[in-house]
């Protein structure tokens, strides 16, 4: 089993997951940053499709 396998399903909750309810996400947005998970036109090269 690969080390990333438990984290592929982003609908699940797991420790240290950053989503729209997370303080990290909120602070990025408040300070004018965009969040890569919200991009619709750019390819996320770190995402692996299995």
C-alpha cells in the first residue's frame, strides 16, 4: 500500500487535511492568496490519478 493511498479520497476526514473550513485556508484567502485546490483552469501536477 502506498503512503498516499489513505488520502486520495478527499471527501474523507483525516488529520491535517486542509479544506475550506480549515484555519490555514481561511488565512490564505484573507491575505489575498488563491488556493490551488480551487483552480479550475490549471493542471495540478502533484495530484496522482489512480
